[in-house]
C-alpha cells in the first residue's frame, strides 16, 4: 500500500478527535443505526436493543462500528479483554458487564478526546473499577505480552495503514490459547489500482484502508493465528456504504467521487470473525 502511514494516522486521529469533541457526527457508520430489528441484529452480528440500553448515550452517539464483537466473543467471567480502537467505549462497557468485577477490560485508542469520552461513559455505567484506558497506536502497543484472554476490535483495523503490525501486536498481547473477536470491512475482490489510490489519497472514511478479504486473512495467518471462523458477513447495501465512506461524519471526512463509489458498490463486505492463538506445545 503506497501511502504515507504517518500522514494517514494524523488525518484519522484528527477526524475522530474532532468527532469526539463535538459529541458525534451526522449519523455515519454506526452499527446502532441499523439494529432496530432484533432478528437483523442477530443475523448480522450487531447490537440488540437490550444491549444498547446498558450503554450511556455518549458512547452510543459516538459508536462508529460495523458489528458487535462482544456478542460473539464468548466472554467469560474473570477474563481480560483488550479492545483496539475503543472509541467512546460501547464495546468496553458491554465487555465489562460480561467479564464481571473479577475480570478486566482495557480500551485502547490513539485519539485522546475519544478516551476522555469513553472514561465519561464508563463512569456513567458504574464500571470504573474493572476498566482502564490507554492512549496508544494499535500498531505499537505498550502493553505486556500475554496480557489478554481476548482481543476485540470493531471496524477500526480497516483504518490502519499497517494491518500486519496490528495483528502482530494482537498476537503478542494474547495469552496462549487466547482469541480474537473482530468486526471489520473488506473487499470481495481487489479493485483497480487508480481507484484504490484515489480512495487512499483522502483515506475516505472506512474505505481508504479497506483491502481484499484474501489479503486480510493472509495477514492474520502470517501473524500466527489459526482456526479463523467467520461468524457473520453481509455485503453493504448502498445506504450503508454511503455512511461508511463519510465516517466519522460528513463534516469531518470528504466524500469520494461518485464514480469511485460505483466501482466498489457490491464489493464491500462487513465481516465478523474469531481466531485463536495456538497453545504452547
């Protein structure tokens, strides 16, 4: 991927930081917007209304995910969870309720403004004792080896210009036998290089860093993960795609050209999957 990685990170951090300062954008790429039907939420790995009722409004308003990793992570009481790109904390809060007071959840985000919003949400949810936050780049985590039982992430790794580094870090901080529970978006096939280059030039919403599914899972395999299992997937409908490309909001992110959107229409898929870090033999 021929991009200036530091410039991409600066752009993404700035967009999401501003969104956090303003309390959210105008209805972009938020899984809560499409989960009013319980059947739809279950089928597509999204939040149900009962789960959302447990989350303070600030976390719901700033949610910019494409799934609900806590819904298929099989979280158990006492486990340690690290959520990469935690945003305002919706998945941190849901995970903390599942692991209980004997467990621990670490939320990681590189936008300090998001971390401040997440801390506010956790206090409102009464979960401060079992949650901590770290301002960090998920490509360069300052967390101990073998810390976590589970690593989750919700439509954030697609934003990273170095996905190999993200999954190497996830592998490192997981305990042997630990697992991933990830929601993300991928392409069903590679797109024309000139279109990819234009999307990358502005890192358009969630599309700028989205890569082909085959390449994505190759990265996971090379990091050392095994037993990858796709829990749910669906091609993004036109409205969903329009919301994704302006994430975290049209006031922060320039929309790509209509002809470029037409090229990727029907080729962008939301996936939810798990994978395991092998036990030490």
